[in-house]
C-alpha cells in the first residue's frame, strides 16, 4: 500500500491547495476554487485552461513519485489488454479508465489504509494501489473460482474487503449516499476512517447526489465526494447535464467546500484529495471535488463513441494525456531514470501475461458456493437443497 504513511512525505499538502502568493483562508480565493482550475503542471496542456490556480507540487519523495507513475502506466497497459481480450471474446465486458488514471491513482496514495472507497465505473484500480493482488483483481473480470466474489458480481464491478473498497452499482449514483451513510456511521462510532465516494458528471443530475451532499453538509460528515467530469455521460455531454458554470460550484448550495481540479494532473489531484481527506478526518466535514478530465476511449466495450463526438475533440484531449504529462514532469525534475519506461513495460507485461494465464486456467465457481454467505448458520431447507444438488452430480458437458 502506497499511502502517505508509506511515502516519507517531507511536508504537509495543506499549503499546496492555495494558489501561489494567495493568503491562506481568504474567502474569495477559496470560493474561486470551485470556478477555476487547480493545477500543478505548468505545461502546454494547461496553457489554455481558463482560471488556472497554479499551486506548488506536494512534497513527496522520489520513490513515491515513481510509484505513482508506475501505477498509472500499469493501469493503462492492463486496461488496454483487457479491452483487447473483450474484443477476442475472452472477456464479456470492460469499462476502461484510459485518460482518467490520475484521480484514482492519486486517491490511492492520498487515503489511509483504514479509509473506505466507494467507486464508480473507472476507479477500481485504487484497489491495486492499496495492495490488492493482480490475479484476484483480474479474476473478478472473469468471475471464476479465483474471484473473491465467487462470480456473483458483474464484470468491471471489482471490490475487495481487504482493501476497504465497495463495489459500485450499474445504476447511476447509489454509491454516493452509501459513502455518506458510511461516513455518518463512522462519525457516530467516533471511527477516524474517511469515506471517499466517486461519481461521473452524469450522476450529479441524480437525486442521490443532491440528497447525499446535503446530508453530508448538514452533519459535517467525514466524507470526500469526487466527480470525474469526463465530459460525456455515455453519449450525453456535460452541457446537457447542467447549466451551472462548473460542477464543483454546486457544493456551495449545500454548505460544502467545492474544488475544481485538473483531473489530468496527478499531483494536483493528490494535493486536493489529500487535503480534503485530512480535513474530513479532523472533523472539518465534507468536500466536493470536480476532476476535469476526459474519457479517451468508449464508455465501455458496448459503446461506439464515434457516433456522438468528433475525432478533433479526442485529439485535443490526447495532448493532455495524464500519463504523458506526468512522464514529462518527472523527466524535467530528473526523477525518471533512463530506460525506466521500457523496463517497466517489459516487467509488467510479463507479470500481466502470467496473471491472465493463471486466471483463464481457473475453473468456474463450484455450484455449491451458491449456498454460501447467505446465512451465518445454514438453515435446514438450504441444507436439504445442497444435499440434493450434490446427489445430482456434475452438470452435463456442452457439445
């Protein structure tokens, strides 16, 4: 787990949230954080961004910076491979986060081991940052006997109790009140854990969002709500979701701080999310964060984005690729060793291939597992049904 406790951080990220030269705590400046764009990277990709609040890079050790970069590249490689496997008929469904790696990877480093994550479609990789094994992660895509969920969940709905990550729901938005409810429970129990709830821009049009953020604001709950605004809710553009100037500014109506951050800048995401987590843990209540990013590929392997958006739009956002921007930053800082990318691709490529081979060789979940995890003590009628199943023998093989 590469959380802040493992990063040997040289300083707090609190100051990093304030624009350079700004007075800390200035009300007008803080209000502008929901309208502008918080950014660390000062590059061509951010040159045309309106209202940029440039902040200092967080004080992270080189080993932590490289670990963040390594996870971003590995997620990109893994998800490219999984989409290919779906096209080959070896995987039934997949939703890639290509272009949106920065917020989930930053979150994995910003939270503590005791914190809980309630993801949407494109944040499952936080589990890998927090130490969930790759084989067990991929097994959830296949739903076989290696799957800790025993094949009961849909593909791309990964979760793991060992890393405090809850499965998302294909219905849009229910994980938002779930995160807030868990935060309410934590506050009642004086549990220091912080809950992090993700959503896409389309979810901010759902009642679940408004109910949850209102409740979080009223009761000052230890929760961080993060919207990955990737500009498209499947085929519906953000401009058709809301007439507000930004999504982050919606937080003002509920008495919750709202921050709009460059979602393709992993260090800016880390600074903003880390400070929000610390604020929540200290009793300061909820924060709502809008990460402005872009979905480079299809909504899922069931989608054809060429039917509703232009190649020119995709090409313009490709220049803001979060992985490439971070690579350029690390190179400029002298952090990236020569040949690092090639070595990483080779080593992780071999690890990924071996993991896929192991997962694809696994058998389906045993039929008896359908009776597990229903009751603490199995009642008599299920015992009879289990005995009947076993007596029937194995299912006939398909011809």
